[in-house]
C-alpha cells in the first residue's frame, strides 16, 4: 500500500506523514476498509495509510475505557490495578469473563462493559462531560446516555472520534498534557500492557461495534509501542469485510509493526 505524504494539524499535535522503512503490504489489511495512523514520538514522523479515512469519526466502542479508567482513578472510584473493584451482579452474560468479580486489570483485559457502565454512572453526567470537554475527546457528545454514549446503538448517536484524534489525544496523554496525574497514567499504562517481545512492549485497547443484526461491523485498536528507545503511538479502525472487530484490528496493527521490524 502506497503511503500518503501530508501535514495536518490537530488540537494537540502537528504531524507529518512519511514512509516507514519499507512500504506496507496492502494484504496486511485483509481486505477491510482501514485507517491506520502511527506517530513516532521521537522524530515527530507519522505514517497515515489513508488521510481521508483517518479523519472520519466513528463510535470509540471500548477504546473509551482508556479515559473512563483514568477519570475513575482521578475521582477515587478505582484504587489500583489489582485491588477488588467490580462485584459481579449474578447476571449471566454472553462473555464468560464478565461473569465474576474483577480487578481493574481483569476488567480492562476482558473489556467488561458492565463494570465500566457502573463506573460511568458513578462518575455522573456532569463530571463526565467536564472531563470530555477538558481533554477534547472527539465530538464531546455524551447525550446518548451516561452508561452507553461510547457504544454504537441503532436508536441514538454516540460520541464519535477519528483515528487522527485518537492518536493525537493519546500522544498528549503520554506527554502529560492532559488533566490526569502521573500516578494514574502509570496505572493505566500498566493495565494497557498487551504484549512484550524481544523488540519491545505493546500497549493498547481494542474496541468492537455491532450492527442491528448483532454482527461485528467496527473494530478499533488504539495504543502505543515502546521499542529500542522509541515510542510509537497508533490508532487503527476497520469496517467492511467479514465481521470487523477489535481483535482483528489488533492483529492488523501487530502484523504491520512486525513487518517493519518494530515488534
């Protein structure tokens, strides 16, 4: 896939697109419609495979757990990564990992929607809106409901964010330019750790959206990679194709990073 060259400005970041060491193989995207933004925090260089697509907003799905977690930590509703946090309500849900008591680390790993819905209600609409406005999260619209606004629903409009905005916001977070303490950012980094290889450490959060038919129709993977003294921030979303999901988006990002010798 030929990479586009451009300069674009966001509220937190000005980034310039340049090529990786080698061209990205289009087959790595498995036929999905994809946005992928990868920002080198050392050089300021960015790869953007499709600038038009990367500026398009979608519901963040479970990638919003990055900021829901931070807000919960700041307000004291979460005390740490491994302390008891979510108490299962006894309702059996389709995802087995949700049907038990969970620490923050466990809830983040299994993307436990019920745990984060309770957290969002504890934070409340006013405080949530204040944080969303302060950090400049996407469309800033939480009117779809305090415990569902990050999820795509057929009867409401969720908060929306683009891959460009996801990458810029995460870069600002790692810079310490958002309104969260170093302690809580460190806790977030800890629970975001997804994989460690001989090359470096991958941090991230997946997100998946479904359509009215219950099938996956949107996948996200957002995070950063620390490798050989360099940190890369990335944001990827996929639609189209067969059942696009967060798991597939993660696989795509990992394969792209490996193809460049970074992971």
